[in-house]
């Protein structure tokens, strides 16, 4: 059989041809039986691209070589060329039946709000490169001004979704690998750094004494003294506190997200689906007792209820529950007000860094680690799913203790 030739007189292989436009085409059948065509303006790598045409990323022969390798390795190239990133993520989230409902709803919200409408969300999975993921993170950081911890949530969605595509033989490698590296400045950078002892003391004193922000003192002290998550704090009821035995029962949390098409508060199981009992220190008990004397009657006579839960401990001025965003704004305002006093010389103390409810949780964990609490006990109190999460904080605190001890005692060379 006579071989077909291109316009340069070169023999074309089986499945190859050249269109009237000059563009090269290769047609083949993939491992699922689907008929597929690929195109390039260049036959081989050394060919020049027509000046008036968009540069081909790969020549036809290079593309064929990759296809043959994919076929040999069982990579389902065609499906990866038809499914979008958004569709891949939805497929992944649908498979996560053991994921905490609050986490799942948060991931769905992030996907629908910022991934689906973005160009990345509509890209075909096979076309996504590492640079596309990194450019998306750059967009979130520079244009949307998202915190690193928020960008990490998107990485938590992207990475396992693309890894599922790798495991399903849709793509050869995960483009999300190491995409967060440039945002990480040390092992604890994906969460807020804890407050130092001096910062914690300064914050508590300021909030307790301030005429405007003292309303937040019991809640902030409670978070710093228990390490509870924000949803657990918002959902705390007086029935969860056993004053006689000095314990706190974490058996639910309150989430503020869209559910059934409406943004509202709703009750959910604690994160990781596990309830826990937290012993309360004397100072936290004293703060709660004093707060109960001032607010308990208003709480129990209030008919406010969320999915069967009532008698909430921390209610806003409207006698309803706070939202996480409202508290975040309040904490920003507290920090700014305090720092203005310091800068004006009215308070002679340390400046405060920006902080969130998670900063308080991280601070509690760090204080307990610094004080030498048993690592397994600390994991139970924090409600961490694995001890590895607790160990990250524990080892960091241990290293700082080592540094302070080395600085305190004379050098081993001082003989």
C-alpha cells in the first residue's frame, strides 16, 4: 500500500494525515473503544510553527508517543479530556461519605462559589498543569486577599480530587503536588500562629476592662481556656456544662452555612463525628459561674432554638446566636482598638497580631504542650482525629522550650 505524504514529501504513518489547512491529524481508538482525533501544526519536534498560527505545544509525533505510553499504562486519556475540574471535584466530594457534614458542606460552598465560575473550574482535567493551580492560588491571595489558611482549604479539595484521577488512571501525575510550598513559612504556617503568653495576657486584660468590648471577655477567655472550635463555642448550652464535676460535654456544634437553599444556623455532630468530655480549670469555671449569674435567666426564658437545642451560653444583643464572620470582625476591631492605645502610648504593652477564633484554639493547644500535658490527653481534649495533628503543635512547643533552656543555662564550652 502506497504511503501518504505531507506537503514536504515526508511519509505519514498509519492514522496520520494532513488537512488542506496544513494542520496534521492523528486518529486512533482508545482503550474504551472511543474514536479520537488529535491535531498539531507540526509533524515533528524540529518543525517550525506557521507564523500566523497559534504555536502547538507538542508536535503530532510527540503527542502520539505520549498517547502510546498512556495506552500501554492504561491511562484513560479520553475521559480526562472530557471531564472538567469542577466535575472531577463534585465526583470526589460525592465519594466522601465519611467526611464530616460540616466539612463537606464547606467544601461544596467553596467549590460552587469560587472554583466553578473560575476558568480553572471549566478546564479539562487532562489540560491542567501545576502552573494553573498555582495561578489560581495566586489569584486568591493577591486579588481576593484570602488568608493562607483559606487557600489551604482549596488545596485540601484539589489535591485529593486530582489524586483520585491519578488512581483512576485518568491522568499520569497530580498537578497539585507542592503547590502550597511558597505560602508555607514553617510547619505551622497553614494555621495562625499562637499568641505568646504576653500577648494572651494583654488581650485578656484589655477585653475585660474595656467598656465596649468587655461583652466578649467570657467567650474569649472560654476559648483560650478550653481550645474549643468556633462551632462548638457558638452552640454551647448551659446543659453542656457540669459545674459540680467541672466538666464540659462537647456533643454537637452549630454551623452557619447554606442548607436547603437557605443560609442559617443548624446543628451538627462535632467534627470527626466524636463527642468528648473536657475537664474545666478553676479559672474557666469562675468566669462561667459569674457569667451564668448575669445571663442565665435571659437564656432560659428566651424561646430561641436551633434544631432542638436551646439555653445557649453565648447570645448576641438580639438574643440569637453569633455567626463566625461577626465574631471575626469583632476580633479584628478589638485588635485594632488595642493597638491604637499602644501606639498612642495609653497602654504600655506588646502589640497584638491579627487573630481569629482558631488562633485561640491553637494558643490553648500550645500552652498545654508548653506546660507538659500528656500528648494523648491533649489529643483527646482537642478532639483531633489523629495524634499527628497534636504532635505538630507539641513538637513545636517542645523545640521552643529547648531553645529557652539552652539560652538560660551557661554554654557547655564555658569551662
